[in-house]
C-alpha cells in the first residue's frame, strides 16, 4: 500500500512553489488562521522564537509513550484507518483535562 508523504515534511523541498510557501512572510497565513472574532492578539503563526521557547519550557506529556507503543499496531492502523488506544493518557493529563471541562 502506498501512502503519499506530505511534501512539506521532506528534508529538502524540490518543488519551487512549496519552497516559496516557506520562504515568505506568514502574515497572510496568520490573518487567515485568526478570524476577527477570536480574542487572542496573535495566532501561533505570528509567535516569536521567545514565545515558542516559553511554550516548550511549559510543555508536559499527555500520553504514556510506553502504553501507546505497546498497543499501537501500524499495519492494523493502515488497514482500518483508526486506532483505539486505552489507558494511554498520563494521570496529570486526565486531571488537567477533567478540570478544564
């Protein structure tokens, strides 16, 4: 079975049109991803490197990677188009999501 790869994930883009997307300002994309009804001043497209660094410093795992790896079967996923995984969220993620709800 052939699964096409996302060309934007390739190490080097050979297609000039795709390279152009990544070499220019993201201002137009940012406006398209942040409709005027959204209260946030900036979309993530407009974040500075410092904002991304801050986000990464506060990042926490939401999945138990070992539990996920034990259950995930790539061939089944390709055949079925979905995967059902049980008990893979970390206790902290469950608590945080429950509190948010």
